[in-house]
C-alpha cells in the first residue's frame, strides 16, 4: 500500500519489484490509476451495450419478470469476482486468469484456461464490433445490407471493420490513449444511463411495480412453466456480466497494482450491477404497452430503445430528440466496449506469447519499444477478430458470441478450480492487500457451484423433458444449431450463404469442442513438457505451489 508521501516513481518501482519477484521483466508502460483500471473492466462488462441487445431479447423470452435475473446474476458473479480480486492482488499480471491458473494449479490447466479464454475473447471482439454498425444504422438510418465502399462487403461488415481498425490502432499506440478514450466513454455511459433512468422513473412511469412479478406475458412458453423460461432469460444477463477480471489483466500497467486491481475488479461488477438494476427498473416501468414490448423482443427488435424514443420526445435541435441522444450514448458505449475487450484479449495473447505458450509466441510477447505496448498482439487480435466478420458476416459473428460467452464461463470455472486446488494445499502463504482470509475456500466453492450451474444453463438443454422449451426457446435464443446461422460468403441475391448442410449441433458445445480438440493437438505436439521461465515468487510465496 502506498504511503501518503510516496511518489509515482517510488510506487512504480515497488510494483516493478513485485513483477520481478514473479519472474516477469517489467516492460509495459505503467501509468494507469484506479479510475482507468476500473474503467476498462466496466467497459468490458458494458451494461448499456448488453441491455440494448441482450436484455431486449430477454424481455421477449421472459417478459417483465425477467428483471430479477439481473440481480441474481450480479450476486452469483460477485463470488467469482471476490475470488478474482484476491488473485489480482497477489498477481496483478497481464493475462489474468491464465496466469492465476498456471501459477496456482499446473501449467496444463493454466494453458487450457488461457487457450479457451483467448478464443472466446477474439470471437467477442468480433461480435461487439459488429454491434457498432447496428447502433449507428439506428441513428443514421442507413441500410445494413446495402453495398459498401468495399464491393465484397455490405455496410454492416464494412462499418464493423472500420471500428476494428481504429480500436486496433488505439490499442497499439499506447495504454494512455486507450485509457483516455475509455474513461470518457465510461463517464458518458454511467452518467447517461442514470440520467435516462431517472427521467423515465419520474416522467414516464406507466406501470405499477407489480409488473415485475407478472409472468403472464410469456405463459404460452415451455408448457406454462416459467422456471425454464426464466433460465433462458437469465442467459441474457449472463451474456453481459463478465470481464471484470480485466482490471487484473491491466495490472502491469497500473500504479499500486496490488491494491488498485482488486478495487477495479469489485467496483466494476458492483457499479455495473447498481446502474443496470436502476436502468432496467426504469425501462420496465416505462413500457406503455408491455405486450407489444415482449412481442418486439421476440421478433429480435429493440424494445428498450423503442420505449426510450417513444417517451423521450423532447427536441434538442432540429429533429434530434432526447431519445436519439440515448442512441448516441449506446454507440459510444459499444465502441469503448470493443476497445476494452480487444485490449484485454491482446494482453492475454501477449502474456501467453511471453511464456512461449502460443505459436509464434515471441512475436506476440514482443513489446513495441516506442509505445511500450504489446502492439503485435493487438494487431493479431484485430485481424483474427475481422476474419469471421469478413467471411461469415455480421449476423453469424454475433451468434458465435453466444458460444464465446459460454467459453468465458468455462474458463472462469477452470481458473476457480485451479485456485481451489491451491487453497487445499494452503495457499495463500503470505498476505496481499486484498484477502478473503478464512472465507476464501467457502467463496471459492460457491463460485465453482455457480459457474458450473451457469455452464449447464448455457448448453445441453434440448432434452424432451422441457417440452417445447427445449426445441424452440433454447435453440432459438441461447444455443442455436450451427446449421441455422453459420455462413460462408453470400448468395447471388446478396443474402448470407447459410451452411444448412452442416449437422444440427448446438453452437456452444461445437465451438468448445473445436477449440479444445485443436488446442489438445497443439499442446501435445508443441507444449507438453514445456517449461516457461518463472523465478521463485519472493513477494507472496506462491511458487511453492506451482
């Protein structure tokens, strides 16, 4: 913990000494404070991005009572975040859960944790970049399917690629630029969401709070059993509330990292929970016609945007209304969300490359000497994120993010499993600024139980015991079959060439299987027995475990 008279240089020197004790040479530029560290994690979660898209679908699945999925998911993820906060205090290192799992369990589990998380991050970058043109077209009114300046691409793909190119440049140039843009975006998102929520609560409150317990609007689903309907709707909240470990993965670039990284982890999830709950409450009570809002959600529309535009019709200038201002705020949030997710995935690739744990690892573990950023890794993530967008199209890219969400929960589970193994051997041997103490094992177990249940909730739900729920809701909303959306190129009429001849396999299990099989082959051929150079951990004593 820094003293009152300690300079930035002294704090940075102490942080660098901690890194060296972990066997890592300090190379990245250490300039972030608490607010910037918190902001990148908050942007990764991005409540406004998630509510604009996924929570809109949740209304279609579960009606107004699906509101309660949000606090439930925040509570469950809090146990994961508490565990990660303690880890980030001991290990404020780029690569977050990969490094934590590797150091506290074994290198094989750590590698697969990082491998799965990396590909989930790449696909998520693609999906969020594809959401940028979705929001922009709502504001500007252009046709997403119209031709773009690049003949082979439509406007949806083109604008998504432009977003990716710019976020790649920002991530390559420097963490200070990333932080400045991200901080402005987060400030606009938090103030904007609370601003619009309060206006709706005070001036556009059309429903009684009792509507939050009304399940009648989706009573025709799942044979009238609301519990499985709620589980599908809860997936939409699960889709939003992750990425808080990003505060830890920027630890090598944060001053007083052992203290600020855990604060960033917990602040990101709890503030996201509070802001999201207030906003979703206000939106739910603002629906003038709840049945119509549910129908819009079922038709893959945007009932949240619709109710805000319908209620906030005050003209600010020309034809630009207060409701249009909300869409501008969403656009900013989606863009900085893309920036933050790419930044986190870049640092994971850099961390694994530095350990020579990826093909061409020396390239990805290289630090640009001018900008002191993992620029090679940033460019690689940008290119990898662009591939699905170019070859499969934006719609398929967004559907793939469903599986990516499940993969992130799987990697979280693997990390928590590795930490549990270490706790059984007596970890932590030495304290850190944030510590769970005797509660550590209990919280770890709850995090594992929660994570395991949510992985099951994301996939493996086509059993006939759920009736129409398994065949209709699950396969449409949260785990669709790959032969219904995976595409390659376009037909003569410009529509996506959906690969309908593929087997009817759920996307989550398919993508997990592909990533694990390819990873296993690579690991056995190139990584088994590999020893990355990790010096004894003199600062916290964890090396006695690893």
